[in-house]
C-alpha cells in the first residue's frame, strides 16, 4: 500500500475561485482537510479480496432484509430496536445493490468493515478528486459501465440539498458528458431551493446561490419536482438520496409504483440498510446457517468488525462492554439530524467513569446504539500539501478507505461486483471519522 500515480496539480487547485468542474468557490483555503500529493494505491490482491467479500456481504444483507420481515425473532429484535413509529409500514421490498463501505486498512492489505452506507453522498466529491489527480477510470466511468445504457436518476430529498446538491450535480454532469441519460430529481421548487440554500455550508464553504449554480451549467441535468413524476423511462436505475426518516407514505407509494414499472433501485427500499445493527446480525444462528451453505460466512467473519447492539446482544461482547474499553460506541440509526456522525466514542479515549456514563446514556437514547470492536489499522507516512501549497509529511497516519461497491446481476443470473476505489482519508487517530484536520485523496489500484 503506497502513494502512487499523478502528483496533484496545485496550479489547477489554486486557481481562484476554483471553477474546476464548475465549483464556484475557492474551497481549499477554507476546507477542513489537506490533500495528498499523489493518489493512495492498494494492491490488486486487496481489490480481489474486496470483490469476494462484497459478494458475500450482499448475500448477508439480503438475508437480514428477508428475515427482518419474516418470522425470525432474533433478527427482528436487533433491527427493530427503537424503530421509529411508521417505519414498518413504509418498508419496501427491493434489495440493496450499491453501497459505500467504510474500511479500516492494515499495511498487509487486510481490511475490516465498520459501516456500510446505503444512501451515501460523496460520489461527485470523489469525481472532483479523481479528475484533479488525473485518475482513470473515474467513478463516472465506472457508473457508465454499470448502467450499460440504462437511464439514471438520483432522487434527492429536500433535507439533502444543502449538503449534497452541488456534488451530485457534478456527478450528473460527468455522467451526461459520457452519454448517460442522467438527471438529479430535486424535491424542491427553484424558488424554495434558493431560500433553503441560504446560510447552508458545503465542504465548510457557503453554498452558492441558485442562480450562480445555474450560470455554471450545473443545472442542465437537474429536474425540480415537488411531486414525483408518475412514470420514469423503462429500466431506469434510481438512487435514493434520502434516509428513511425522510420517506413519507406518499413518496414510498410513488417509489413502489416505479418498481412495478420495472425501475431498479440501487439502494433498497428498506430501513435495515441504514442500521449499523445489521452487522450484529452476523451472530444470529439463522443468518449463519444461510451463509455457511453459500460458503460466505468465513470471509465475512474475517473482514467485519465484531458489532453488538447495546443491551440487546447475541455475541460475547455483551458480558464485558461496560468494562472493556477496546471498543467504539456509535449511534446505529434513526438519529436526529444534528447527531449521527458525531455520535462516535472510542473507549480508549475515555476514563472508565466516562465510558460507563456514555454506555448508560446510549441505553436511554431515543435511537439505537452499537458497540464495535476497535480495529487498529496500519500506519503510513503520508506526503501532502498544506493549504498554502507547501508540502509536508504526516507520520503514522491511519486510513479510512471508502470504496463504492455495486452488485451486478447478469441475465444468466451470474453475480459480479464492480468496485470504484473511492477515497482515502488519513488522520492520526485509530478512528478516522470525519474530515476535520484530515488528509484526503483518491485511491487507485496498482
């Protein structure tokens, strides 16, 4: 594992304001991260292991989905713990086929999954970085191959516009330049959107006014619809950029009608995919039996960090998580909008009194929490650019690798995995969560 490939073009990055890909902001001087000098390289062997693991993971997530709606009480206890009222009624049937993995990587190429995001942002963000470094294929190239001529629609809830509007417009523009019939369906009117964007921030910068975004040509692939269209083109692939807390019964009805028309959802219409307690289901006997039959259990156990729902355990963590501080405590799902990513605590950073207090608060929280094995990754000496353009060295950096993985089911029934290597985030911390004071760059396969 090393840094490899084209050196970042600082002249391109430093152009002020940065209009690369239409970004109407000199974001780098205000960004909370710094940038790698070169892309980070993983080995072809690691990539092949990731593909095998991904095939097994989709079998696992399918099994959890089906058993959560069936009669398995242990699975239902795990994934329905503190489930908000109305979520069961809103549950659809489609299975998830595209995820972003959060991986801890070791120096020998071994990796451990800590989260699997079903409705992630970051694809347009990844596209920007890949083009800045001259990486090919980009995530848009990978998506074009996966779509194989099918139309693509990103359905964006109003709650996501401040965080992800610009970057998803970048992705749509890149796809359209490659001949893909791609659109971003924004559930806002242009008038309401402009008001919603006022005062919001993106990558630590003010989101530009609606007219500025329009003037940069980023809206050619946008469609504004306060009500969803009744029909989409045949065989359209839809990415749902909304969490289940944002799905109303009316929205779910329309999505279900699309599904009947032959629309394919890349992220499933089910609440289990947004719940980190899914990983705790790996200890459920009925799940393990299914996975053993498909010869998938061993690779999943090798690469998934042991996870347990707080006070609702089925593994051997439960008897010791009050005193065992080699753990991470995190919100699992259904958090208030202001929580979520910030609700991550590392036992080794807490005193015993503080750790027990946080465990106690997690039991009383309105949303479920999990404890997870603290997996310590490898460490690297990473060369990077500071915000003033000077180069520097971060020694002993830990990595968070976030590849996008897609399950492709061929007409013959064959299942294949497509991987977009995504991004690497480095910090001097055992838990690399968030971008604050991080070093970032794209990942390539050597």
